[in-house]
C-alpha cells in the first residue's frame, strides 16, 4: 500500500510539474513577444513553417573571424534570432497587394538566444534608425536599396509575410548579415486588447499628456485601460520632446510593469489572451519552435537589454536617428561573436 501511495504521489507530482512547465512556457513566450513586439502575442498558425533553430548556428560556421580594436572575435556557433515587431496599422491583419501597403514597424526588438551559453537578450531597435532598406516592386521583388528609416522596411509589400521578411532583411544587413530565424508582427490594436484582457497595467505617468489624453495625469499612478495604454506606449506627438527615444522609454516602463502580471496568468488565461489578439498577428515561427523557445526563455539567463547609440537629427523634414558605428559594431559582437 505504501509503495502504491508513493507511485501515486510521484504520478501526480509529475503531472503537476508538467502542467507547471507548460504554463510557465506559455507565459514566458507571451512575455517575450509582448516585450519584443510591444503590442501583443504572436499567433502560431498551422500554415506557418516550424523554424528549426539550427539555421543560424550552421550559418555562423561560415562567417569569418572579426578583428576589432585589436581583438579577434569568432562567430558564436549556436545562436537563434527572432525579429518581433509592432506595426502602425489598425484592425486585424489583411493582405493589401501593392508595392507600399505594409504599414510602418514602429516597434522592433531582436530576440537573440545563445544556446551554448544558455542566455537570451533583447536588442531594442529605434524605428528612426537610418539604414539601407530593400525596395520592393508590386510583385514583392527587391529592385534596389535606399537609405531610409528602419520602420519603412515593413511598409513595402502587402502587410503580411513579404513586409515582415523585408524588415528581417533590413535588420540582417544592419547587423552584419546576421541570420534571423523567424519573425512575428502585431498590429497596434493588440496593445489595448492585451491590456484589457489582463485587467489593465498599473504605471506612474512620467510625461505630460495634456494635449493628447487628459486622463493621463503626470505624476499619478493609475491602472491603464486599453485606450490609455495605447496612448501611453504609442503617442509621441505633443508628448515629451516628441522623439521616438522618449516613446521607447515609456514603452520600457509599461512592459516592466506588465511583467509581474504576465507571470501570474494561468494556462487558461494565456490561451484567452492569445485568442483575443490572434487575428492581429503575422508570424512564420512554427508551433514546435514556439514551445522550444518558451522552454529556453524560462530556463536560460536573461541578459540586459541592448540598444544602439545614436543621435537624432532631421533629414528631409523627417526625424533621422544616426547610428553610432562603434556602438553598432559592439552590439554585433556582443550578440553574435565571442573573443577568440
């Protein structure tokens, strides 16, 4: 009897542990896409392919060593990278055929996992970064390259996969032809949906929103409803110095406040939130890769978020963020290389 009781306890503990791992994995995945796309959770559709997570590592073997400031670096061999985007478009995702119908990618994060060191890290990319952007024709073919804001790479194409892939290509070129294994992009409406689905997010209002939303009172701590959250993370006109740098800081504040709530969601609540935003997502990350990523995000060490230093200026009446070349090179080395 004692032996049977022991087996039963073990069986139940194994089930509970499995459930806990599954729930933690789902929450970890939810957290990372929220962090990275700003506005929601990625949809893992049947029509998408399952990225193996090995392509980046294999490609790294072919990359040469780099010598920078007298130090030689070799490529890391087991790296995965995923581009996560928040798109300045409203409503569910629709395909709008044409050369320039994609909507701008106002929020971009690159999630990089080092499977050898068992770490993961986010690179926050400034949407105003001036980079070489592939220009697509009506059929989605690259017909040239133009120095533009990074956010515009997604605007080329029909707003679905070719727009996402064009942004992936622009980010890859920026980062020394780094291999990017997949993408997820969420339309902006997702922030309000997710915010309300988890009961609101409590933040201290750090900016003067008087001209935009008088309910967001500077200095007060409030629980944001969906519309307020949308304004808090998206608005830059008439707020702070109207730069994307200031908006990125508010986005960081919002996401940090959201983290603890996400970690308390049950498995069922995660599914409910995912379902709520599923029509607002485009991704090519397969379901098995999602599960693998979630496990790694839960188990690996999170490293501090990276950004590329630069300076805001005006070009052709538009804000241009001029990247610091040394900072850019240091980010590339940090994410994809190691000292030899």
